[in-house]
C-alpha cells in the first residue's frame, strides 16, 4: 500500500473525499497523483507570474477535476 503524501493538497483532497463518502478516500495513489499534479500546477502558475491566490485557484482546479 502506498503511503499518503502529507502535502496541503493531499490533505485537502482526502478531507473532501471523506466528507463526501467518496470511495477514493482510501486510494492513496489517486490522492498522491492529484496532489502532485496540483503542486506542479501551482509552481507553474507562480513561474508564469500569477499571484499566490491565482496559482492556488489553478492548482485547486487540477486537484478537484472530475471529483
């Protein structure tokens, strides 16, 4: 079993999935993959000159897409 990443993105997604009784709440590979993608999007947005808030919005979109 894959260990859960404790980034803010992973914690946010895990909480959302748990609060909504989503079966993926125990799928650490899914959560970690989304968390990594969100972190990468946040970094890319900041490098493009987005504000922290704008970058967080973009990352959150990636994190929650299709959830």
